[in-house]
C-alpha cells in the first residue's frame, strides 16, 4: 500500500521526464498497514535481535530496539553499559553485499541476470547496485535475510519521493539537480530492467518473477543509501582494498551523531563485524555511530534528514568573473578585475585550477574551511596590487583563512568584504527569507515540506553565521584596510 504511495510520489516528482510507471514491487507476503509508528515492510516484523543471536551473532544483553522519537527506531541501552564493551558482533555471513562466484552457493553467478543489471548501474549510484541484491532477497521466499528485510521501513522520506513542489521548495539548484538526475536514472533503469529480464527463464529471474519498477527500484536504492556502510574489503570478489557497500543487520538500527558513543570495528580473525562502545552509555541512551562528515545535501539525499548547525555544510558556487566583479563592486572595491585578470593573476588562478583548460570552477562557502581556500587565494591575489608579494607567497598561505593578511591589510579587507558580498548574493538566490521559512516550519506541513524548508533554512543560517564571522575579522583589521587603494 505504501509502495503504491511511493510510486505516486515518484511520478509527481518527475512529471517532466515521465511516461508511465505505476505498479510497484509486491512482495510474496502481503503488504498490509504496519502496526508500528514507523511502518516496516512486514506488519509484524520478526525479532531481529533473536535472529542475529540464533545465527551466531552476539547482542549485548543490555541492548534493545526502541523508539528513537523523530529519528525512527534505534538501539538503546536498557541499563548502563561501560566504555569498551562489545555491543553487537555480526558474523560475515549475515552481512548483505554483492558477491560473485561460479560455484559458491552463497554468491551470485558473474554471468547471472542480476550481474547484467548491476553492470548497467553507474558506479556513483552504488546504492542501486546493492539495492538490486536487496530486491532479490526481498522477493525470494525463504531468504536468509527475511528477518532483517521484514524490519526495513516500507517507505523513505527522501527527495526522490518528494512532490515536484517540495523539490522546488529545496531552493538549492545543486541538490535539485542531483534529485532530478536520480529520478531520471530510475525511470530509464526501469525500462532497462524490463528489457534485460524479458526473456529470462523463470528459474533464473532475479526477482522471482515479480515486476520491478521505478518505485521499487527507488525503495531499494533508498534503503541502501540510508543504511549501508562502506567497508574496506580485500577479497578478490570485492576488489582489492576498495570501499564496498554492505548492509549490516541490526547494526544499521544505530542512528547518526557527529559525536558518537560507538564505532564499528572489523574483527579479521573471526570474520565478524563489531560495534564497540567508545564511551559509557547510560540507561535509555541510544547507541550512535558517525555516518560521516557530510553536508546536508548528502544527509538529505541519501538518508532523509537534515542536521541543524552542521559544521560540514556548505553552499556551492561557480567561480565566475562577472559575478565576482559584481560582488567586489558591492563591497566597495573600485574596478575589480575578476573578468580580466592580469597575466600574473592568471598564473596564480591557473595554479588554483580556476583558470585555463580543464579548470574546476566549483567553489564552496561554509564547511570546515569556512571560505574555500582556492576562492580565498583568488580573492587575495586578484584584489591585490602587490604582484611581487603575491608571486612570492606560497599557495597554502594564500588559501588559509587563518593566515594574517598575507598580501597586506588593504587586499585582505577587500577580499573579506568581497566574500561577505558574495554571501549576500548567495542569500538573495533563495526566494524566501529566513523568517518566512521559520514561520512555515511552525505550521501544519507534510514531512517532506518540513525537510525541504529545514534544508534551505539551514543553508541560509550557515551563510549568515559565516557573514558574522567574516565581519568580525574585518572589524579587527587596521584602518588602512578600509582605504580603497
Ligand atoms: C541506518 S538507519 C537507522 C535506523 C532507523 N532510525 C530506523 O528506524 O530504521 C538511518 C535512518 O535513521 C534516521 N536517522 C538516523 N540518524 C538520524 C539523525 N541524527 N537525525 C535524524 N534522523 C536520523 C534517518 O531516517 C536515517 O535514514
């Protein structure tokens, strides 16, 4: 039932590209409304903890699966657990990953229809590759992983399932571009899958003869992108030393924190994956893992959530001479030369890969660096008259915000004021104001609208914070910085 909803939403989100896509993957077991607050694939999912233990895994006796509030389900300590405790140990055979072998019963054949489908998915959509395996196991009667799969969410609030209106509500073109790209891929891949499977013998059908469409493919891709971990594997099947995506039943009930109380450790000798507590965990406290130092773009696109004051979030801009001249003029810099840099400035811009053939023009504001080092170095160089000092300075100094006015206070003042003006221009690109977003969030809105508005609000708050920080830096510059020489 919810799969049908997901299908409808995917159609709405991609109306521009869509021809037809309506049915959804139906599991052999009936899909009815779940009794849980966080609907799962099966109305009464199997006991995941019991299954892991029965299959040779270990689960700390003081751990349980519980309601993690707005974060969905989570693993929680039912009593205090000391630091350094083994929380979960998962045998390798319970991990769900792509394995190819001609004669191993636990693996898929390298010439199988599943492998043909996997090969048609671009590497950057690795979640879809493993998603195909997940769909195969979801469709298979008697799958080893059914107790795990029955506990997976039946739908995901991630942007590929947003309505067209909520995709627009993101107000941020790099993310809208990614969402549209994924939707387009899913719609095209649906057709690919049908054509590959058209003449496949029923016994070889990867999805036990069931129909697979853009919606079910989207479900599988989202299940993997929001739950898989990338582990470094050295086996020949997985490619030597590559990061291989793996689904880790039960371990993937842990929610994310940048300050996690647990870590995943690979126990090579026993071929087990462990979760070990990094700190003591008090009663009722959830076990958390760090999913990565990601921007909100990735958190929303892959996981369906947005982190407030995310120190890794940034906005992406294009290094564009005309735009930067406009920013510099707005900052009070007379005749800036971003559109027509001098030869020595072009040399520095080339070293920064911001000029010439193959230049990489994407730059960021925000994140740990606060101002993209390449952008800052370019500003310092283009807004300086001191050719000798610029050519003598090493790039790493020019790129560092903590380097104190490497080309003199006048250039530093102009550079920082121009970054502030660029922040203002970036803010103006968002059609709504911070106060409007805050007031929308107080209203009665759908989860996807809430996520979209929260996403754009966080971007804007990040820019405002950056402007404050840069203004503080400008204010402490000596007064020569304010003379427009
Ligand atoms: C690996 S699963 C964790 C288990 C999940 N809560 C569940 O109910 O199955 C990742 C998902 O949990 C939720 N989640 C995890 N950490 C979160 C956080 N810090 N903030 C909001 N949601 C979070 C998101 O829905 C995310 O897609």
